[in-house]
C-alpha cells in the first residue's frame, strides 16, 4: 500500500500581501473610508491600523530576554524596624519574592529589618527618603558578600523632579553619588519614571524624559571617569491602562537603553521594576481598580519587567490593611501560578503589532531625547520648567478626553453607579495635596484623572 506524502499545512495556502488584505477590507466597508473607520490615533501620535503584516516588520526589535522569569514584589514602610521585619516574614510566607523597603530616616536599623531573612534567595530593594553616605556604607557592611542582592534606589534627579529640591544641594548630592559609586554596591542607581506617568505624561514623554534623566547620570559618571563602575541600573516604571502600548513601552525602554550603552561602548544591565499607574485609579466603584491593576500587571510581565509590584484596590483612600494587601498579592500569584505567566519568556517577540509599536515609540522617544539634549540636557530643562510644562500640557489633553468621556474609566465617567457613597470611608486624603513651600524648581505633581469628578460627588453626597 503506497503512502501519499502530505504537504505541510501552510504550503497549501499562498501568502497574502498586506495590499490584498487592505483591498478586501475596503471592499467589505462598502464605500466607507478605511482611514476614518478603522485607523485611530493614539495620544503619542501613532496611527494604529486594523491589522499588521510581516511587511510592517522592518527588523525585529531587541529581545526582552533578561532573566528566567519575573518576581513578585511587595513594599514595606519601615518606620518601625521590628514591625517591618515581622511583616516581611509574613509576606515571604505568603509568596512574595522581592521585598521593597521604604526607610524614612537614618534612625531605622537596617539590620533589624532583615533579621533572619535569607538574602541569598530574597532580593531586597531600598527606597531612601534621604541621602547619606555613612548609612549606605553601614548597610552594605551589614549584608557582607550579598551586596548583589540589595538594590539601592538612589535617584537624586528624581528627588529633584518630585519635590522641587535636591536632598542637600546640587554639588553635595553629586559628591555623595560619586562616593557611593566607588563603594562595593552592585545595584545603586535608579531612575524613577513612575512620576511622569502618574503626572499625566504620554508614553513618548515617559520614555524620552526617562532616557534624558538617566543620561544625566551616565554623562556625569563618564566625565568623572566612573562609568566603568556602572554595572546595572534600575528603572522604576508605572504601567497604565493602554494594554498593548504599555507592553511596547517596556520593550522600547530596553531598546533605548541598549542604544545609549552602545554610544558609550559599555555594557550595563537594564533592570525594570514595574507597578500599576495611579493616574487611572478611582475612589468610586473602587473594585474596578482590581481589573485595572490586573491588566497593568499583565502588561508589565509581557513587556519584560523583572520585578512586578501590585497596588491594593483601595490604596488611594484606605490605610494599609491585611485584606486588600492579600488581594493585591493574590492577583500576582494567580498570574504566576495559575495563568502560567512565568512559563513563556518574551511572549510578545515577533508579533507584528508589538514590534511596530515598539519601534515607533522608541523612534519618537529618541527624537524627544535628542531635543532635550540639544537644549542643554534634562536638568536644564527641569530648571527652565520646559519638562513640567510639556507634561502638564499632555495631562490636560488627557484630562479633556476624560471629561468628554472619550477616555473611559468604568464606574466613574461611564456606567456610573450613582448610589455609591464614599465620604465616610476615607482614611486617607485621596486628592492632590497643595502645601505651598519654597522649592528650587517647580516640582512635577502627580494627579488622578477622576479627582475633580470625585470631589464633586463627595460634596453632593
């Protein structure tokens, strides 16, 4: 009995060009305009088509391949070292893999915070509300040869942008930074771009200003002959609700960082720590925040973040509590253990749409970066107020779209449950706080889209 050779499946179908697909779509539209009906324009000026083809792929972007899998992070406020240590052990027992510790002052004993914590297997990242060489040196001494497991989020420029002031002053902050670079710290520098997203910057601004922000450090270290000491840099990134664009944002960030490192002919790893945005979180119909943070964490994972933090659904109006913290952790555990989001690396690689978005965002961000450098660099642009003004304009455009209900937050500006009452549930003030104070520059202010609408509803309750 003869065996008939079966041709591979796709050999039976001839390839279809992008032109043929578009002609078919135009035929089905029955005279309607293709561009008006199916092509939409993003905040960043990118025209998104209804389909993408291999013809759109000039060349694959840089792979997001970095580490074997992503890790689940959790933040701890360490005002009390013993209480922070107790909470850390509870979180580790519940599945947390990376601890992020916020240390408010030099009186807090770091040794007490990490007591009986296995630093060999549990990375710890630290957020300082101050800048002290002696404290950092003491901290590094306390961890011995496990310095590579500790990430010190030192970001003096980020502090300037957020608060309007240096920790001390320009020269002293840079002097301390140089001293710290010369220590045995492996993970020292951090660039906090969450501020730009939470203040309303579009994705191109987040990437372009983030690159200009980190370039200030790279350029300074290069001028001081210390660039060879830079082995890794942490990027803290806030993930918004535009699912595919946010995946592309992280991929574009890696591409831009690699491009910058090539210019300086050095190799330094890009370590991305991601968390959900605050910009789109709401006070009313607060359970929708769980849907938003789940989507945002998925974008972070698929974009290639090494560490993902989640926010509690009631974070903007409730003090930290066991229930909502557990729910936030469970969201990440489900993504990892039940949805298998840690089983496939670089799932977005090769997708025509993702590759096209990544390339366009990176190119637009590079244009913005070059513009900032041409005008004297990021610090100069901060001091003149240009960065603040551009972000404010982008935020105002987004706010107008929200007010007109073209940008939808379910439960807040569309499909509203009018019976919600929140006035008696507020443990924290959920709106922008205005406390006039003297600053060196105008700080970049974070704000949520729904604030004005929520204030009116609270008043009317």
